C-alpha cells in the first residue's frame, strides 16, 4: 500500500482496508473452496493500492472519520482493478505483474479468465451490500467505470501499429481505459461524503486529470525501462503512446521514417533505438510536461475544498507520480 505519512490517517485507512480485505477473503474461501488457492495468491499480489487509498483520502477531505462500510467499497475498487490487470495480461501476453509472475503465467489462461470474472462478481457482491443514502450512486459509478474499462481495452487497438494516431485518439483511449477509473473513485468518495452534484462533478474532473497523468507516467516509465533490444513492452508491442506521437509530430525525415518502419511492422527496431529517438526528439520530455500539467489541474481543483491532512497525502501521491519515472 502507498505509504501514508500522517500517522492518524495511516492507522485509520490501513486498519479499515486490511480488516475488510481479510474478512472478504475468509468469506470467499468459505463459500468457494475451489478458489481458495488462487484467492490467497491474489491476496499476496498487492500493489500500492493507489485507487482505494485515494477513495479514502478524497472522502477525508470532508470528514475526520470513516463511515461504516467504506472498506467494502475500497476493497471492491481494488478487486475490480486486479480483475482488469488479469484480463489485460491475457490480452497482452504479460508475463510479469507487480514484480512477480502474472496470474496468467502462473495459472494459465483458463484459470486467469475465471479468476478475473470471479473478482468482478466478488467486488459487485460487496458493493451491493453497502448501505447508506448514496450507496446506489457509488455502485453506479463502479458499474459505469467497468463499462468504460472494457470499451477502453477494445479501443486501445486503435493505437497498435498506428503511427498516424494523434493526441485526440490517444486521450480518448486512456480516458476510457484509465482516467475514468480515477474519475469514478473520486465521485464515489464524494457521494459517500454526501456532497452536492457540483462538488461530485468537480472532484470527478480532478480524478480524471489525475488518471491522465497516471497513464502518461506509466507510458513514459515503460519507455525509460528500455535497454538495448529489450525492456519496453509497449515498444515491443508497437503500441503508440504519447511520447511516440509527440516525437513523430516533431521529428525530421529520419525520425518519421524510423518510427513508421517500426510501428507499421515494416522493419523492427530495438527498444533501445526507439527510446533514443524519443528522447532526442523531446517526445518523452514533452509528454512529461503534459503529465505535470494534468497533475497541477487536479491539485488546483482539490485546493478549492481547503487545506487538510488528506489533501497533503493526495499531494504526496501526485509527487510520487511526478518523480518516480
């Protein structure tokens, strides 16, 4: 889990999330014994949990304590995300996830499909058990997010090998695939805090901008991991991301020819060579500026609701995204 510095918030959030996650896993294993081993594997495959942490922190912009049932929503959010990663690795033939073997490489295609579906329905079961004035609105946000995720995964094909894809296409894809999830998390937190619709929409806009930054950061990080012939799954898959789009737009004749040859499958070039081109033409650097602009927009929206310990922690998450490329 992302390391929260404020000890009061850390104890509050970690305790609520961890207790609810353990309870849910015990319940799932009791009713689905044949899924027990895979559920244990998923329980130990935890990332930084940025989405559920943000759900808590956005809520805490408006309250000093947590409501009953928030842990169900938070774990549901993380399991929807985990399910999307399993299915993503199936589609992309991903072998590694979060520093260990991906679920599909550990258990195979059949079990990966089942586990992804299982996590979605388990998350929906928990979200459906949440009570409260705006519980229905929270569920609708998560359902809407799931629909957008599926659409974004399909739309990503528009970026495979399509060197002529522009920024509009790229942002359309990442809005559905990534930014809408953050938007839904922020809106769900605002509904849980019983905020008016103007505030819900404003916070949704902040979440969307943070989601844009999150995806751009991941795309840059993937490129920067390239070393020689290996190291970048996006380059190897010929997925056209924002740094590639910017480099192709700004580059000279050689750059355009080299990128077109690689991404249009005419001539494969090593990840290291593509990385060098993207850096020399400023594609990576310009993408980073766009990422930082989205982070600033998100932060400016959030400051309208006053300074708080929760806002300081959200700012730390933004610093993490900005610095860890």
